[in-house]
């Protein structure tokens, strides 16, 4: 029989509906039951794209013996982290403070009023790999609850107070060039100049960090920032973290060289990467970056876009029985049956295909990554370059066709999330300025129109259907609409952006400590505490992204009070950024824009040229002026044609 989760909208929750665990969604009824029956709560947070969530589900939650222990001793709550990032965020903070790391699946034990007292991430069913088994952990927690309740309650209260103190502490300080320079210096020192990216494996994309370095290169003329960008974007574009057949990026790399990824595809990642690769193409004109942009667009056009408007949330990593990456990888034997001898010859060099591949659970499977350039393949084989290109193109088509016709496609979560669609609107608008692809603009407008029609109801923006919007939904959508206004000059997008910016201040702004809370009001459990988040995870944070929104709106509308909010938003976190300079590249971008000023351009004759030129913090308005009027801060200049710095 199905449990309560069968009635939920979330595909992740629905996938748990036939487990023998007596799951509740996050709801008052679950907390009430825990209080009435005097039971602790088992909170499990995961996502439909998450491989280790699937593993723990199969090993533990589908295990009748473990399910019986849970049902007899706990009230079990299942949460989709994409649907409720606010719940996930708070309990992640707890688990990070307890264990030093977080992630998914997130496993947390709570008192009946929602205060956490113990937690971790993945637990195997039995003791192994130095980890306690989930069965023995459940029995131990149940025993502690019955026999040593005071200790459990003290622990829960202590953790609750730590989180409350953390949420209410002030990080206000002045901002200036020194803070920006400190952040950029730390970023440049953290780049891996051999393989690209920041730090060591596992490696995430950190797209906003490399966007920041493109801007720094523009203003300083220094070569190191753009070198860091190119090393990173080249490595990711050639690596296995990019899907060379279907397009789009996977979530992160398990190795330093970007070869073996975790194979889930996320809208948030691909939106930020679409934007930074579009900008990088503007600056460098590298064909490799165009290849990536076209691949991301092709993937979303085919599999990630709803014809009524809106982009889907994610695609799973697994197929079949927890075969992670099985959809995307190939054995040499498979390819012998798909490709001609000549195609296989060039393809095996180009994609580094061998009898032994990179997948640990199936060593015959090869992750596709570009190991040799087309020119190097031509030299190595003696085959003319043009012929190599033809062979690679035909091989790609055959491999993609084989993949799509013979393999089960990983599950696509077709949920429309407002925050991530806001990021995609901004990325598409940037992409359109550079490449002028008609589908890019039409899909962006369809998406914006649907979001404002279906997600904005009675003064309230929704995160998704049935879930109230959070600060990032308002801020990211407002930024996306503002970007779309710039390329279309349709006033309704600007007006909607302004309206959402006003509403975000009303609902989320902290008038004492400044900055934006993530949620509008208090709820059960740790949701009684309102948090202000700054860390890019690596997706940009609301308090990193918001100041830029308010700087632009304060510069192009009569609402100059927005400029004050931008400044206060930056000051609210200045001490935190001084202490942890890389906590938020999105904050450093906003700070850079604040220090340099918004570059407002008004023109009629040169509108398209000004729109497509690369200049950080530029916003272009179609206006019946003669030539080009450029305003920076309180000073404006008139040019007869395009300013030299932008030509």
C-alpha cells in the first residue's frame, strides 16, 4: 500500500510513496503526532537527482526490518530539498556543525518540536566503511530517547541556541576597494592553474567566480584573471563533466581533471554556466565556448523546456538499478558495434576510449571527454583534418542515436521552480545579446510570461505550485525579468522586476541587521529561526545577488531608494566576507558594481551594437537621443557614435 507521499506533487516524495516506512511530508500533522505519541522525528532530506539518496532508499527505507524499527520508534518525515530549500538549509547547518560536512541524503533526528539533536548524511544499513549502520543507529537513538531523555533535550536546546545566535549575529562593516581586492586575490590564489577550477576534487563549477574574473580583466587589463577563466572553462568544456553528445553540464567532478562527474544535470548549474560561457565567448571569441553554449541550449530545447514556458528542474544521474552514469558512458565493445572502423579510430583517440574506462562500478565503461584536439587526431592518424571532423560528427550522431534508442533515459524532474527559472532568464538574456538565437529569446519570454501568470498570485510569489516563495525566488526572478527587459525593452518586464524588488524588501528585509532573510515567516522546527544566507553553494546566494539588482533598478528607474538598500545589503555582510573572502563570488560581483557604478547607456541608433558589446555592469535603454548617452554615477557624457572602449 502507498503511504501519504503518494498525494504529494514532488516526484522525489512520490518515489518514496511505496516504501514500507510510514512517511509524512513536512506538515503540522507529523509534529502533532510526534508530540502525542512522545516519539522523536526522523527527518530525511534528499532530491530526485541524488544518487546516494537512491542508494540509501534501496538499502534502508525499502528494507522491511529497518522500516519496522522506524515506524515503531519514530515519526518519519521526508523532504525534497529542491521543493523546500529553507528546511534543508537549516538542518544542513546543524549537520555541518555536528560532523564538519553536509550533503544528501541528509539524515537528522529531531525532538517533537523540531529541534535537531543528532544527524549525518548517508548511512549504510549495517556497520561498514567506518560508518555506523542505520539499523544500529536507529535502535541506539530510540534507546537514548527512552532512557536518557534529558541529555537528548539538552543537546537539542544547545544546537538550537547555536543556530539562533548564528542567525542573529551582526556582520556589518564598511565596504571599499580593499574588500574587493582581498576577495579577488584570494580567488586567484585558489585557482588550479593546471586543470582549472577552484581548489581540489571534488570540483564544482563556481561559475560566478569566473564571471567575476572576466570583469576584473576588463577593468585592470591583467592577464592572470582571464588565464584563470580560460584554463577553467576549457577544462570543463573538454572534460567528462560536459555531455559531449547531448549537451549540458553535470553537477560536479569527482576528480581534479573534470573527467568523472556525478551525472545529474541541474537547471541552476546550467543557467549560470550558460551565462559565463556566453560572456567568455564575447571576450575571447573561442569556438569551444560557442560549442558549449549551443550544447546547453540544444539539451534544454530537446529535454528541459516546457512548451508552455518554463525550464525543468533536473535530470537524474541513475538508470535501472542504481547504474550511475550508465546512460552516458560507453564500452569499447559497444562502440565496435556502432561505429565504422575509421570512425572508431578517430573517436577512440578524441574521446580517450580504451578497454578499461573510468567508471569504478563498471570498469569497461568510458566517460567521454576530449583527450585530443581534432588537429592532434589528424596528425596522429594521418587522416586529413576535414575528414577527421566528418568522422567525428558522424560518430557523435550514431552514439547519440544509440544512447537514446537503446537505453532508458534518466528521470527528468519537470517541476518548475521560480528561483532557478529566474537564473535561466538572466542567462538566456545574456546569451541572446551575444548569439542572437531566436529560440533563446522566445523561450525566455514564454517562461517570464508563464511565471508571472501562474506563480504570482494575490501579492504572493510561489516557489513552485503549492509552496510559498522565498527570498531567492523574488530576487532571482526580478533579476531575470530585468535582464529580459534590457533585450526586449518591454516595459512590463521592468515593471514586474520593480514590483518584485519592492515585495522582497517588504517580506524579507531585516530593518535592524540589514540584508534579506531567506523566508517570510516562522514555521515548525528550525524554521522558527529566520536565516540570512550569503554563501554561494556554488549557486549564487540571495544576499550576493540582491545588491546588483537594486543597484541597476536604482539607476534606471525613479526608485533611487533602491541604491541605499544595495549599499546596506553589501555592508551587512562585509565583516563575514573580510573573514571568509571566497564565501560568495556573487557578493564580490555586486560589490564591484557598487564601486564602479552602473554604466547606463541610452541610444536609439546604436541600440543593438551597444547591447551586444561586452562591458561589465552595463544596462542599455532604447531612447530617442542623438548618438549615445552614457551615465556613470551622477555624470553623463554624449557620444556621436559608439564609445571607443566598447567598439
